[in-house]
């Protein structure tokens, strides 16, 4: 299992952001184009209400990398549209499940 983690500081349009970046939003619809995509989760900070995390799960990492190469234009178009909703965005990391 592979996870991409993004952190966002959202402008005062939280409802629009949640709709676009949540599990049924535009981003998840694009990611579902690949059968190796598993799911998206959206988290909101309990104390800093403008801060959100997205967690996108893939299996395996190489599938995510291939998806990014194939869907680069669509990804960039969605990213550009999301700039009106956020004041900051950063990739917090790529994580892989450690097998016991």
C-alpha cells in the first residue's frame, strides 16, 4: 500500500474545498481512472480549521507514478482550478506500508 499525503490551507470556502477534494470530489474521480487507486480520505484539523490533509491510497507506488505520467495534463488542470480554493498547498510525503 502506498499513500500520498498533501496539506492545504483553505481560503474561506471550506464547503467548496471539501466537495472538490473529498472522496466523491473531482480529484477522486480523476484518480479512479486507474484501477490501482484505492481511495481518498479528507481530514480537517480540529484546532486550525483552515488546515486539511488529503490521503490518497494506491497499490503499489509504481502505479501512482505511472498514473502521474499518463494523466499529467488532467492533474495539472485540476490543480490550477484548486488554487482559487487554497492559500497554501504542500506535499507532506509519500509513505509505504511497512509489512510486519
